[in-house]
C-alpha cells in the first residue's frame, strides 16, 4: 500500500485537515493542521495552502473524505455541499479536477462524527448516564445485525445530529439538519426565551439559535434582561464560561438554562430514535461545560433532569447511555475512516 488519504472536518469557525500515508496495512498521519475557516474565501484556497505547506502532490491522494457542516446533496455530476455558516460551496467533481484527486466523498459533519465515535478509545467518552439496556440488546459498538442505534448530537458553531443504524458489519449513517428545526421549549422560562428571541430576530426560533456558541451568548443576554440578543460585555462563549467559573451569578444561570435546553432537545431526539447503543454529545461546547453537564440540580445544570423529564417515558429515558465526547478531533477521525472505507470499495 503506497497511497495517501485526505480527511477534513469543515466548520464555520475552524477546519481541520489531515493527510495519512499507507505503510503496510496501516495508515500513518503525516500532516495535520487546523485553520480558521473565516480567513479563507473558499475551501479550495484553504486546501491549496495546506497541501503547499505539507509539500504534498495531490495526485498521490487516492481517496478524500470531506466532512462539511451543512447539507450534502447528490446529483449526476457528483456531490455538492454548502457550509451553513460560511459562503463556501464544495463540488466533488470540481475538487477532483482542480487537485487531481481520484476520489472525493462529501459527508455531513455529524455523519463523520458518528463514524468517529465508533473508533474512539473508551477514555475519550465521559459518562453522564450509564444507561440500562434491555436484556435482549447487544452492547454498544456490537456491529451484529441486532446492534442498537447510536445517536450523536451536539452544539458548536451550530447544532448537529446523526444516527448510526446497524447494517451488516458496519453502520448506516443517517445525517440530519435538526439544528434548523423549530425550537421546542421545555418549560415556561424556555417559552419566554423563545418569544424574546423571536422578537429580536424577527423570524422563527430554531434549535441552533440557542444551542450554539452564539446561542449561549443570547441565553446570557436573556438572563441578564438585556434589550439586545448579543451582549457586548460577554461577546462569546469563553467569556460567559469564564464569568461563570469566577462566580458571576448571571453567567451561572445562563449556563444552567443552556444545559437544560440541551437536555430537553437531546431527549426529544432520543424519543425519535430510541438509541440503546448510546447517546454521545459531541461538538466544541459540551467538553467545556462538562462540570455543569454533570450536575443534576437546577442550580448546577439540570441537563439530566431535563433529559429525563418526559412524563410517561421517564423510565425509558433512563435506559439510554449518555456520554460526552472529549476528543476534539472525532469528526476528523471519522472522515479519515470513511476515506479509507471509500478507497476499499473501489479496489
């Protein structure tokens, strides 16, 4: 084996790129780089910068998998993806022609995260709820036909979710754009928040309007009774988190409310999918809010309280294992795995 794989995790805030070279029956990472996505006008210029810096001839890349934070469509000439929070459009055919790539696969970013979860080491998953699977359900990760579904969801620049459904020796990936679904308030405070945000945005309130980086800032503004949906004093999630760690009461309340919204939303997704194989919270925000996500009281967080609060289905919710993915490169690892799998299918 003497070929290369290219993997990318493309988001509105950052893009991770990785090149792996075949050595015997193994793949060895030979170049990896993180880029600030908004600094580039399109993905082509970013990819060229990466390849030039690595000194790699793109013709040596046998298979590329690009995970994109946005919907992916298939047409007669190949695949097309638009990055939701950037003016970037990726075309598989155009990328192959410009860079001389032999095979280009475009996938939704959370589809890659879902695959990445299956190849993570156990220490990269922090358990929030161990779950209690029915006796006839196999253990998570079992790839037998009876293996249970796995749900991956999470907040970052936006909000994403994907489902892994067993299919033979592998899993079938069901991507989604659930972040753009209407936000469903879980209690009176959340209903007031949704109404407050609708007035300020002048449109419907979606899941990722609140479950995202800018969403956390908006929740802080709401808790602080500010007129604007963005607070200039705490302009980004790190500022809100730092203020909470320093004991700022409003920031603590904002994160607690954010985590309850998180729990309510993920609980809704679980009712749709019955993921006995596990629920994994990915994205850039969950690892940073781990101390709050672990709390059960309203003061600490209430994530699990909100997740479990499903009326007659509360006992069912206790059966689902819930964990936080602490590996920040899970999407990149999933894309690399898919690039390798894609290469195997065309040999």
